[in-house]
């Protein structure tokens, strides 16, 4: 459920007509709904009620500080994967003890900054990284709390580019080697092993792979405890999928996911962390774009939008489907017709949809891409020297620009010309 609904024939974000935002900031832009963000966070929080837990929002999904602060004020922790994300979470007001640091390639500098600023735990992905964290911690006279990410060799049954839990993926240590790696960690004085971490992929639409992975984590917890490790925290990653179409998909609900966690792991008495990103932000955001031209081609019509693959890369990168809807509801009676919906960037991959049935549209009309709140703005680029598009946050009947569109001067002046030119 989200808070982007039609009222009197026009699409609203909560109580704000999208046409008002378009008039204020121009197109294209991203818009997020506070109520939807909070509702999604609360669904997870409630699903784990009765269990000691922390929902650490995977801020890679949408990392604007206004979004982070909205969630942090509701009680969320953060899952970060880089120094930039760590500093951004801190700037948004998230305390270090609620920040978990994930990622396969943490540098010594990143580790130092997080240890100095405070961190709940590092989710360690390899033995060399474990040694690096140990060395940095010792040099600072600190002890670093860690979990070790295990790769459970489970098929997440999702898009190959976002599956992470198979043995051939670069993530985690093979679960079969866990005893040896935990023994290694326990021998390093700069580390305090607090638990186990697992994350098997993103956009999972079935609970079975989670169940298989969490079962293995449960068995591993018992084994490691028997081997003398104080396993008291389980970080179960993110990955719960969202509906990208209104009609046919019904991914599992956070409540069922929470029940699965309690069923497979509840008896262990561990503190539970989860790292959802997409489910919190995905359907809490839209990208709004304007039709520049309607072009008739060979046997097909193109809607050429002012938004492009640099603004929303998911269709080009993962063949992802995003529902695209008119901001002003069409008059009844206008027959839908198929369009290829494209952006103005100079490559064929700049295609959002092919043969998509849409009501008849004309130049100047606004369209909204649904489910664009996660992995939308954060994956955008300035390809073709197109400015990053603004982000807007709505809360009831108010809205605020939370990232302004840069001017061309700002973009161009970032380059420096060497003295020999
Ligand atoms: N934790 C870890 C360690 C992760 O690698 C990820 C996502 C998450 C949590 C959050 O997963 P989520 O709940 O959002 O599924 N750009 C791709 C998605 C990449 C996901 C990467 N890792 C897309 O647009 O579909």
C-alpha cells in the first residue's frame, strides 16, 4: 500500500497534487511519501514484535538525509556500505550504535572512521578484511564488534545481478568454513565476535530461500556456541521483494517474514537485525517525468520523456518493469494504445518500456513511474551532462525539496582544466 492515489482525476502524493510539485521544481523529479516510508518501516518493526530486534534500513536504496532522519526518528538503525553512507547517516542524526557496516571491500580508512565515530558492528566478508579491522582497531586502542557474513549457498531465485547467496557469488565466507574462520576471529584481540550475518539477495518474492538460509544460520549458531563463541546477534540482511505491478504480484508480507524469522531462529534467544531497503523505500517513491514529444515510428509510437536512463537505470540495467501512469487521469473512452516509452539519451538502452499500453498522451503531459523510490535516485548519474534530478519529500499537505537540481554551472565548474591546456 502506498499514499499515491488519484483524487478528482489527478495523482496525489499524500495530500499534495503532483502537478503542484511539478510546477514548483520542474520535471523530472523524484517524490517520496513520508507516510508510506513510515508505514513500511513499522510493518517490519511490528513483524518482529516480542523479539529483541533492530530494523536497520539499507540506506543504499534511497539515501537522502531527509529519508534517513524520517526513519531514524521512528526508531530505525541503518545498514551502510561505504564511508559516504556512514557519514551521511551520521549527518542525518543516526547514532553510531545503530549503524551496521556491511560491504565486501571496506578500506582501512573506512574502518577507522567508523570505529572513531561509533559503529554497532562490522559485517565482515572475508579473512583479509577481518585482519584489517583487527589491525585498525588495535592501532586505535579499540575492540571492533563484528559478525561474519556466511554464504549459505542458497538460490534466492531472483535476478542474477542481485542474487548474493550462492557459493559462486563474491559475498561472505562459505558456511562450511565458518568454524575455522570464527576460530581465527576469536584469536584476534582487536575483534569481538558478536554474531552471524547473512544476506542472500534482493527482490525475493518467495519465503522459501529465506527459510533455507535461516535454517542454516540456526544450525550454525548452535555449532558455533558449542565451539565456545558467544553468538548473541543475528543479522539476517534484507531482500524482501515488493510488487512492481498493481495486478498480478503478491510478494510475502513483512508479517509472514517476521513469523518465519521467529519460527526458524526464535528459540536461540538472539537479538535480531534485519536490513530491508527496497520494501521500505520502493513503493514510497515515484519518478515524475514529462512527455517532450510523441513520435510516430515504423509501426510504433514513441513517447519521448524528459526523464532518462541516467535518472532511473533499473529498466536498462535489469530489464525491470515499472508501472508508468498518467498524472492526470484520462477522460473515459480514450482507448489505450501501445507506446515505446523512452528517454532522450543517445542509446537504444534508454528505453523504459516497449509496447506499453497507455491512454493517449500528448506533449506536455506528465507521467509517474511507480515503485521508483528504491534504487532510483541513488543509482542516477549525470550521463549526457544531464543534472541529477531533484528529490522532494511530502508529508501530509506539505512538501519540501530535499535535494535541489544542480545548476549547469555547478556541474561544469566541477571540471578543472590542467595548466598545459
Ligand atoms: N543488506 C545487504 C548486505 C545488501 O547487499 C542489500 C542490497 C540489502 C541489505 C538491501 O536489500 P533490499 O531489502 O533492498 O532488497 N540495485 C538493485 C538492488 C541491489 C541490492 C543490493 N543489496 C535493484 O535496483 O534492483
